[in-house]
């Protein structure tokens, strides 16, 4: 028996990294998982690999910044499975802009993926959850929502907005039996972190500095974040809503002292 037996889950950005690990973990815990991603080739490859392992995971090609795509994806999930129990808003992009040089188009692109997509997915996931009288939404935010470093504008602003969205939805929909929480990873071995390291003058030295400031002296693995997401999504976390839960190898504690 898995902690998510019989649940229907929709995960965004599921082709790689934390999203992929979450899809795998949910399926291993008994959920039927549908994940969305903009990268069709990577999405189909991930779905095939997980299906070959006997896991009930399928892929839906969608751009989660486009409302019609989001509605089509979630309507398809509900039509096929009758309901939607869990939404994981994981899709995200990094951003490295100068505030005085960034264009409005670039701003809209970052916020479209990192914040707007979470609202769009919630907009269409909440009605079937309300009909069922239960549901769990987990937003994958970041330590940058509360602490940040130079060179990450406006990523911190978008992720801080995601925490505000989490709190608002938790208050609005708690009476309907729907919980909404955020998970805050820090450095995790994903494509986005590798991408950031490559922007540094000396990526090897940059990674060494990163590891030296981690209280655990290492980065998290995507599977470790997925473990927390699965707990938060499950009934084991039934009294938790509106929370921001860090999975950061202790980095936030160090900077808070």
C-alpha cells in the first residue's frame, strides 16, 4: 500500500529534474500520474522510461503559460479519470537579468513560467477538487523566495510571488477541503542548477564554493525533494496548509543566523 494509492496527480515540468523525480515517486506510491512539459521529446522519453518500469505515468504536451493548453490538459485528466486529487506546480525557469536592461517581454516570460503558470493550473484544478471535497496543491518555490544572491533577478521576485499565491489559495480553499503548500528547494542537482554553474567564470570553483557553504556539505538530489513533495501531497500531511517547507541541506538556516 502506497501513501498515494488511487490518487490522480498532475505534475508540470515533469520531463526532468524535480518534476521527473516527483512523477516517479508519486507513481511508486500508488498514484496515477500525468505530467506536462513543453519539451515534447524529453517528455515522451521520460514517460516511456517510467512506463517501462511498470509505473502508471503518462505525458501531456503543453505550454503551461498558455491558458488554453492548461485547460485542455486538466480537462483531459478529469475526463479520463473522473477527478484530480493532486496538482504539483513544478515548471520553472531561471533568470539572470539586469533590472535596468530587462525588457517587458523577458519579464513576462519569466513570470509566465515561474508564477502565472501556477495560477493557471490552480484555476482549472480547483473546480474538480472542490467537487470532490478534497485536494492538495504543492507549489515548487525556491529558497530564493526568502533569501537570494546577486545575479538572479527577477527569479527571487517570481518565487516570492509563488509563496503569496500559496498563502492566498490556502486561505480561500481550505474550507473546501483543499490544502495548498509550497516546497522550497535550494541547490539541487538539476538542469537549472547546472545551467547556473555554467554561467560562472569558473564552474568548478563555483560548485566548490556552493558545497562549502552547505551545512550538509552537499547539494540535494531531485529524489530528496520529491520525497518531501509526496509527503506534503499525502494525507499524512493532512493538517498542513499554507506552509512553506524548506528542503535545502540547511542553507536557509545558515543564512538566517
